[in-house]
C-alpha cells in the first residue's frame, strides 16, 4: 500500500500534478494534464549522451552495475531521490508510481520497460531502507513493469554516478539535502534520450516517450499492445 498521509504541502503538490494512484489517490485515467501529449512515434528523441554505469546496491545489498545490471538493456526511467526528502522526492515517487500504473494497463509494453530509483543519500538510505521505501510505493500488480530501488555503498561509490548524471546534492542545516529533481529516459542501447525536471515529469508524457523509443527500436508503425 502506498503512503496515504503526507504533509499538506506535499499532498497539495501531488494533487495539483495529478500523479497519485491507488489507495487515497487518483485512479488511472483521471490525469488533468496541462498540455497535449503528442502521439507516440510522431516525434524523435535524439540521443543526448551515454548513460553511466557504476557500482550500486540493490534492496538485498547485492552489488550491481547500474547500467549493465539495473537497466539491463530495456527502455528505462531512472529517477534520483532520497527517502528522507519531505517535498520533491515524494512527488517524484508518486509520479513514478503513476507511470507504473499506466504502463500496467498494457502488459506487452510493461514487459519492455523498467523503472529505477537511485538514492543519493547512501549513509541513511541503506539497502534495508530502500526495501522499505520500495514496499511503500511499488505496485503489487503483476502486470506492472519492474521497478528497482538502489543505493550505493558510500559517497565514494556514489560520487562518479552523480557527476555523470549532473546531479548536484548539497547538505543543508539539519541534515536535509538540497537538490533539483532529475529523471532520465534511457534506451535499450544505454543512451540518455530525455531528461525531465519535476515540471515535465508528467507520467502520460513519459509513457509516450517510452512508446516512441520502443517504436523506434522495433521499426513498427504501431505501439506495443496497440
């Protein structure tokens, strides 16, 4: 079950963005999008740069490489957050949850994509903490795409990844972290094809981008499952 109680500020943001789903949240198909989502395949997403790999830990504490293991050659959406965040990160995770719900409506599409959440607070976001966080957000729907939650063994392991993805993180008084949300659309060949700020992290738009990459990959005129 996903979180039903949040700060009033965060809850207001989430409702205004219409990204919540499941218990106490907006059901699928009720998104109030402030802009038109173009049809998948009607536009191109040129490669921006190569996605970076590096040492990460999964929820069981197993060492993996972000690019070779976690992304695994699928079309992936990678979001960088930390679990103690009280505003931006819950909103971003709600967006990822909504994206997972939308993708689950098309099982063929769902099997060809994955979601990845990586923490940039390894001291506190241990594999156990990420496992608890995953349980709060990840759908139990077997048709939903895989969503993996990762952390790092420490700052030294994390630093090259943050640098490669341009994610700046600064400590604030009291232990909170100052950051700007970034999420990355990564194709099956390990190339970054889009970078989303929180303002543009609209699940319906991200899903259209995923479909566009899958259409490009298959050379088909029809989106998966359509």
